[in-house]
C-alpha cells in the first residue's frame, strides 16, 4: 500500500466561477497545490510540467470535452497513469458507469459541496492508491 498523500491536483473546468470556488476550496481546506485550467487544451499544455497526483476533469466543456481530454492525456507519458476523476452534473448511474468505462477512477457530482470536496478526493485517492 502506498502511503503517499494526495498533494497536486490538475483541475480542468471551463466555468470561471466553479474553477475559482474549487481552487479556493482545494487549497484552503485541503492544503492541495492546484493548477487550474480553463480547457482540455490548456490541461494538455500545462499538465505534464505540473506533474499532478490526480486530475479533476469537467465532462461538459466547449471544444474538447472531458472524455476527449482524458483520451489525449493518456497519450502523454507523464500523465498516462495519473488517476482522473470526472466532475459532472450528469449523475445517472449509467452515465457514471460510462465515465468509469472511459478510464475515470470516480465521478464527483456537480454542484459539489465545497465542504466535502476535499474529503471526497482524499477518499478516492486512498482507494486508488490502496
């Protein structure tokens, strides 16, 4: 079992308000180092140098959506095995199953509870790292 704590999160979200709230929450309450990206293209450009432990990835984005971004991140050696958690308002069971079948380790439902987001991500991290 790996006892390495979750520290660096690459957060990809096109909505500025959600991006800001998530970054503030993850940094202030979780003590995480967060690299925020407004698009899949930005995540692909900034992700490898940031070396995240985990990617928190919005599903619905203009241009390159979350599933396409995940597919592109998997082609980058430095990010090919980085766990990805999708964030979406589409919370139906079959949709969550589909996101996991694309390679996501879990799904966080929007709107997320800022008080619980850090705990959710830490719990996912513990499960993935076990």
